[in-house]
C-alpha cells in the first residue's frame, strides 16, 4: 500500500512538473472566472507567479515529502491576500480550483480504468494536499487579519491623538485672537495668551519679549 501511495505521488509530481504551464494557465483562467472575486482585480502575471510557486511547492511535497515549500508559500500568500482585501473564502475557493485545473490533465495522461488503486491514490494525494492548504490558510488568515486589525486600531488611535492636539491648537489660537481685542492692556493680553499656549504646549517656563523701535 505504501508503494502504491508513493507511486501515486510520483505520478502527480511528474504531471505537475511536465505540464506546469498548462496547469498554471488553466488555474488562472478558473480564478478569473470566479464572480465578484478580488482575483479579477489582480494582474495575470501576478496570478501566474503565485500559481507557479504553489505548484513548485506541491511537487516538492509529492516527490520528497517536504512541506517546507508549502509552509513558506501559504504564509506569503496569506499576508499578500489579506493586504489586498481578499476574504478567506476567496483564498480557499481559489486554491480548491487547482483540483479542477489538474484533473483533466490526469484523466488525459493516465488510464483511469486500468489501475483503480493507483487512480485512487493520485486523487487522495491531491485531496490531502489541498485539505492541508485549506486548514493552513484558515489558521494563518485569522492571524493576518488580527494583525491588520491591530494596525488599523493603532493608526486610528494615532490619528485621534493628532486630531485632539490640533483641536487644542486651533481653540487656543481662536481664544488668543479674541483676547487681543478684549483689552488695551498689552501686559494682560500677553499673559492671557501665554495661559492659552500652556493648554497646547505644557511648558515649564515661557516669556514674551516685545521688540520696540
């Protein structure tokens, strides 16, 4: 059974490697066919590059049993898609379309009826890899969205503090302008202006030096 599983994975790796261009083209076409999807807003070259990276990682998995490529790819794509405003459902649905892009090539190049066990192992290997990606995306996307939410909260807080400071500055300026015309006593006016300034800048000491002549 282990030998059959290995053979099925090797077949998948060979098909992905030998027909990589065809798989990428079919996959990107399916991504663009998704209605109301952010995939339609992305350049073809970007989707081709991402698809090619994913396929290379799958070849590494099926041929050598290493998940390193998929781990790196899933992290990068989650950060990228979250930044671009993708919903997690779009990301998952988009990757499940790889099955639809690859199966016609498998059917065309393999005799499905001659060896049912081998056919089953090929399908199971592909399904297992895609399920791993779905679980991985679900976990990573939650972390990515939480990180982006925290960034937004931090930025809003910074803007709130900046706005509050600006309101204090404008209010002090308006009050100071009103004080200038409220009395003819220059010393009193300057003292009141310094009091208003203290609300904007929490100084320890301040002085106004009039210039005469």
